[in-house]
């Protein structure tokens, strides 16, 4: 299984952005999420339908998450890349709008 962002934009175009495999999320993402008590990001594992009003909260947690990434981790480069892409997509959604946004 994997975790990703599923987006249907205002033009009804659907896209998928992979975030992490279940194993990488469990072993590399969750320890940081739990350490910082990131409530929104914790929901990525079970699934989260995102509303426009939620995006700011999720982006704030992403900023905290990025600060806690350990450069010594074997997944550091991959996680850094994926979290940057996720933040960029969420910023686009915040600014342009969307029909449906799901992370899980």
C-alpha cells in the first residue's frame, strides 16, 4: 500500500502525487509525526478528505515536519523531496481551488 494525494481540480482533472509507501511512512514519517504531535499528518495513514480551510493547518504541520527531518536518515532525501512536492501541491490547491482533495 502507499500514501498519496489524490486531487480532482476545478477542471475535473484527477491526479495522484505519491507521498510514501506504507512501510516508509510507518518507519520514517510516523516517528517524526508522533514526536511533534502532528495531528493532521497522522491522519495521512488512515486517510483524510481535505477541505479548503484545512490546508493552512496541514502546511503549518509540514513546516514543523521539515524542521525535524534527520539528515542522517536513509530516507532523508526522498522524504525531503516528497514533502516539498506535497507542500507545493497544497499551496496550489489553496490558491487555485479544487473539487476534491484526499490524502491517504
